[in-house]
């Protein structure tokens, strides 16, 4: 009795699954990463309403829309992938259909399939699924530094190189770039759909861990922490480089954009940087002189208003402080003017064959252009040994002048 029931179930099931199926997926919401495809059975005129949901007949059609990637999983293994929008026909299924291909061969394959199902008590003995993967950009992923993140501040203009603590928050977006990796290593054989909230906390934790080396590389580019919102592209590139092994190579996802809503340092660090920048201005003597002049002007105003000690005593104290300082504004202004003055041009080299007259005029002709004195005769002579002499004997070998 059980064998007859299995045979009847196998025959009815094989005939019900021999209809060609049509799979489609509406627009996938932003919070859904993977959804399982289902057969279109809602049409009242359709007779294809008794087939197994996990059986895909040969010749079935799968419609793929923009922003989607379709994969077919046969017995737990991905056997087909399509990311091009349009109509996909699967003609490599192990489940025959009498409505696709050669009719005689399809009928013979159907009877063979009935025989196989009898061995499984009338069941199919196989599992075939269609999954649609969301390949659009997934925006709106918020992040925030619960604890301060180290950031290196480098200012080559003033020779500043110091580590501070900053806080930042904003949003980032990512997308699935390798659907097979994401399915096999993350989502797996889901029954209905895989939502983003199942992985968001893990991604956020790894992102916050990668922020510290990312900010270190950003600071090496000379970008200040206050300018981070204007360099989100560079941050995205560095983050993808830092997270490539965990995200791209393991899960098949990649950061598309990284937004910084606000970034701030502690009040102590901000005040320290401002003080160092103000002090670095005084490396210019002129700026230092201007600061001293301004301070002296304020001191003079304050001394004139001092009624307790008397203006003369206040001015005397101000002069003593100026003398104890070791420098005054006039000296600093002179130093600044000397540094700003152009360097003197190098003296021109004397022309070849020129001679200097006794009156000081440099000439090149036979007579002085100023006083008319003739050019002195050249009394030098060259010895046979090669030495040039002016006396009566050679200074090298002692031979007399010819």
C-alpha cells in the first residue's frame, strides 16, 4: 500500500514540477541584502500552482532587474549567476520539463525522474533555489566614536608633530561587489531573506577598529582633523585598503562612501594647538616686534590710568621690564628688514685681458681711458723649463733671462 502511495505521489509530483517556472523579484528594499525567489503562482488562470517551491524545472525563466544579481543554488552549491538585467533561461536543470526541449526526450526523462522519486517515498530528493542579491548601494549606516580616537596632527609650517584625541560621527554606505562570496561566507542557505541588521553591528565594530590606522595615514597627508569632512574620498580609499581582507576578500562587500558629520578634539588639545600656532608666528622678527609694540602700547595706556602708584612709577617699571627682556621692537624690526632685504648681486668678474691703471680705472685697450697712461709693458718671460718669471734669472732652474 505504501509503495502504491509513493508511486502515485512520485507521478503527481513529477508532473506538477514539469511546468516551466517563472521567477521574478520586485525592487529589493535597502534593508534587505538577500531574498529567496519564489514562483509566480498568484495568477488565477495558472495551472502551475502545485509544484515544489524548491524545484526549478528545465527551461524556467528568471527575470533579473537593475540593482539585482540572481544566483541558482542546486543541492547547496551555487551553479549559476546572472547580474545582467533581463530574462534568464535556465536550460541546465536536472528536473526535466515536457514543455521545453525535445518532447520525446523530455517524456523519457520525466519517467526516469518518477522512478527516482519512488525511492524517496514520492519526494523529490533534491533542493534547488533561486536567490536575488541586492547589489545597490546600501546607505544610512551610522557610526560614532564612543571613545576618543588617536589622531596625529602634523603642521610642517611650524614644525608641529603631536598626537591628540578626537571624536567623530557620521554615516557610510557599502555595496555587495561579490555576490557569491557574500552568499557562501555570510548569508548561507537562508529560508526567506537576509537583512542588513544581522551584520550591521559587526561591520560597525570593524569599521571603528580600522579608523585609527586610517586617521594615521590621513594625517601623514598633511590633512588636519578639522578638515576631515572635506576629504571623505581619501578616507574611503584608505578604509577600503584597511578593510580589504575582512570585507572585500572574505565577505565580498566594499565601502562606497564615507561621510563625516562632525569631528572635534578635546578643549585641552585644541587650546594647545592654538597656543603653539600663535607662538610659531613669533619666529618672524617683524611679527615679534609688532607684538612687543602692541604690548608696550597697552602697557602705556594702563600706566597712564594707574592712579595708585603714579604714572611716573608705572612708566619706570615698564622701562625696567623692557630692559630685562633682552630685546626691543627696534632691534627686531631691523632683523626682519635684514632678512627681507634682497641679497647683494655678486661682483662681476673682470674681463679677459683687462688691466688696472694707476688712477684706478680698469681698461682693456693700450691706453687708460681716464688719464691716457699707456698700458704697462709685460716684462714676464718663460724659461725653457716652463716657468714664467719677471726677474733676470729663472726662479725654478736658475737660468738667466734670454
